[in-house]
């Protein structure tokens, strides 16, 4: 049997963790023939709940699951990690200012970045799901000077999938026939879902986007505010769809994106499309050989430019705030 891949999942006892772990263990993320060893990280108060989840994982008797270990210490949890899914984060509490939120998350993602730096496998790939995801990825990466910053990514795949589904519903086109859609910027309400480069069935996405009222009044806000709509309907935030997006992000990263298409991910900017170097911003990306590549050379129309710039400005402001707090 090949050596198991070590997958560390933080926030393992949370609702996304519960929707995620069984699919990873079943081989849906890394492949049906790839054995996985799960390393779960939780805060001490939630370790018992993680143990319950581990019992259920045992009870599935997955052929691809080589073992489950549970930790409350990031140093141990990230030892030998090949893939790290950083799901656990500090949610915004009542009366919490943005600086408080960034500081609380700095206290989580700084030490986790350091632990990844010191103990993870040389090929470690990191996906940050916990919000504010882009800036948390930036903080973790800043504490991992020996890991290439390209290995720290933030999840915008759920936004990408939400946009695909909205376009499919609007046009009656199966999702499988929609390509070239992009989420730009921050995983926040300022994100910009870009249809202009897309192909929808046999028609250019720009034709679908030509209905500016639908684009600006329905499509863009529906995608950006979908998380709030789910909370309103379900009484809890997105969990299974977020877990699915995390699985797809890592699956595509490790096994490659679909031929002739790209996806969206928050990745390290080297200055592409005018996004300041060093920000973790969502871009159109492909993956081959285990590395993300930003799709370059797309023509950005003024409508899109304005929206990309607004979301990137928010990311720059978050970076300035965490810098001022001494978190990076
Ligand atoms: P839950 O509150 O259900 O679970 C979070 C878990 O993380 C808890 O079990 C908690 O004990 C644990 N945790 C907290 N601090 C930790 C630490 N320092 N180390 C290890 N574990 C820790 O939240 P859930 O619904 O699972 O959401 C998790 C995160 O995903 C949240 O930050 C949420 O905002 C974010 N999301 C991000 C999305 C994205 O597209 N990037 C979409 C879904 C989701 O909203």
C-alpha cells in the first residue's frame, strides 16, 4: 500500500468539519486509491466532540482511511501534514469591531502558520476556509517563511460554485456547459463574480451579462450575499456546500483542473491584474502538476475593473490593519 497522505483539519468538530471529514476519508478529495491519515485539531473544549466524529469515521470502515488522530496543539497537529485545511476560526461576536476580529484570528492563524512552517511536510498545501479567509491565509503565510507563499490559499470556490449555479438557473444551461467564470478579490460581500470571460453553453458570457439590470441588481448581489441567505433559510451557515467547495479546491489543486476551463481560488498575488504583490486575492486559476497558475492575459473591461479594484482595496485595507496590529 502507498504511504498515506497526512491531512490536517482544524475546527474538526464544527459543522463544516462534520460535512468534510467523511468525504475526505472516503477518497473524494485525493482519489479513491489514495490512503489518508486524518489529523484533527480542535480547541480543548471541543476535543470530545471530535472524538465522537472519529468514532463515526471508524464506523464507516472506509478502505481509504489509514487512521485518525486528534490534537489540541497545533504543533503536533501539523506534524508531517501534506494537506492542511484551516477551517476553525474565531467568528465575529456581538459588538466586536473589525480590528478585534482580525486580532483574534491573528492569535489562531499566526501560531498555526508557524507550526506548519516548522513541522509540515515539504510539499504542504494549505487551504484557509475560516473567515476572514484571505487575510487569515496572509497571516499564516507570514508566519511560515520557509514555505513558499503560493502554498497558502483561501477558499473562494464556494462563491465560484454559487455563481455557476446562478448562471445555470438564469439561462437553463447545465453547469457542466459553463466555463470561464471567475470570482475576483476578497471572500466577502465585495467579491466580484465575473461573467464577461465565460462561455455559457454556446453563447459568450458577455451576452448574458448584457442585461445590466440583472447583472448588477440580481446576479452579483445574489452570489455575494448567498451566505446570509442560507443563514436566513437554514438557521445556520453553509456547511455541506462549503465542505464540498473545500474538497473541490484541494482535488483540483492536487489532481488538476478540467481541460479547457479554470476555477477560482484565493492565491498569492505577484502583481497579476494590478493586484498588489503579497495579497491573497481570488483569481482565475488552473492547476497542473500540483501548482496553481493564475490565468493571465484576460481583457478586463471597465465595469469589471472597477469592481475588482474595490474588492482588492478592501484586501489592502485588511492587510494594513493586520500589519498595524503587528500580526504580520
Ligand atoms: P463552527 O463554529 O461550526 O466550527 C468551527 C470549529 O472551529 C469549532 O468546533 C471550534 O471549536 C473550532 N476552532 C475554533 N478555534 C480553533 C482553533 N484555534 N483551532 C482549532 N479549532 C478551532 O463553524 P463552521 O460553520 O464549521 O465554519 C468554520 C469557518 O468557515 C468559519 O470561520 C466560517 O466563517 C467559515 N466559512 C467560510 C466559507 C468560505 O467560503 N471561505 C464559507 C462557509 C463558512 O462561512
